[in-house]
């Protein structure tokens, strides 16, 4: 009787494990479930105006980032998590009439306000698109640069998001990340974790610098090799196996 009780308990435990995992998976978008979960906390969206635009201009934030990213006239650039459009309008001026800027966000209200701004400032080289938490929905082979400024730590499905973002780059295109070196639940991301997540989807770090003008760090990534199959992507941290910075030990 005792043996039968043990066997029944073990069987119940094994049967319950997939059920728990499946129940946990239902909190994720169905389109992300082929990708590994990111075992890190995610910052709550704190608003679309990261800080006062004048104070950012006073320290030459956008100018510094665009110079580091080598933004030139005629380029096509995506501004992911565009929010109120601080970078969108400045990128539009930098790339000029022969260039294009696509402003993307998942917040419909923010995009509506940005649309009003684009119309008021007559930015004819700017278009607007709504994405999702696991897919920026960018057109394939379209961009010289893709910007993610002070928003990557809010991406809840980084592997699916980056995997679907990558084909939008042109040959030689680059992804630009500006963020802060602090835990992901405090509106930042440690650089080591950022590098790991990008590497797992087939990106190589091309440049990393810290600058007081941008109140954080600048990272530039290039796509290398082939995209991995979603089910072959190994997450950068796992329950019970992560070090203090969120990377597998």
C-alpha cells in the first residue's frame, strides 16, 4: 500500500508538471510560445515621454546618439518604441527629405499623439506603424538602422521580438540600443544580459560606449550568420541557474 501511494504521488507530480508549464505559458502571446521565455523581470511601461525634451537636447542626447550611429541623409531608420517622438522628429531632420523614418510603438494612444505631431510639423518623411509585444512588424529588408532607445528593458518577449526584427535590416544594417545599466525591473538592463539576448538570436556586438550625454550606454549590433530556429534558442538565464546579473552560471 505504501509503495502504491508513492508511485501514485510521483505519477501525479509528473502529470502536473506539463499542466503547470502549459498554464504558465497561457500568459504569453500565442505567437511567442515557440520561443524561450525570458527569465528576467520586465519593467512596467512608465510612460512614453522618457524625460523632458529640452533637458535631453541641452545635454545633446539625440545628437550624440545619431553621431555614434552614423546617421546620414538618405538613410531609412526605424524608431522602435517611438512614444511621443523625441527621436522620430530628430531622425527625420537628420535623414532629410531623401530619407525615411518609421515610428513604431505598441501604444495606440501614443501613436495617435505622435501622428498629430508629425502632421503639425509636416514631417513628410515619417510614417507610423503599430507593433505588438513580440513583433515590431517591420517590412523586410528596409532599414539601415533600427533604434531602440530606453525601451528594450520593457520588451517582455525579447527572443521573439529580436528574431522578427532582424529580417527588417538591409545588408550592413545595424540595431542601436540606448539603455541604462541597472536591473530590468528598474528601467534598465545590465549590458552583459543585453549582449547575451542579442547573441542568442544571431547578432554581434559592434560597439559599446558609455556617455554622460545619453544618461546611460550606447550599443550597436550587427546581424551575423543565419537566424536560429526558434526552438533552438537557449535563454540567457533559467530558474535556479542564473547568476546575480541574470546570465547562466
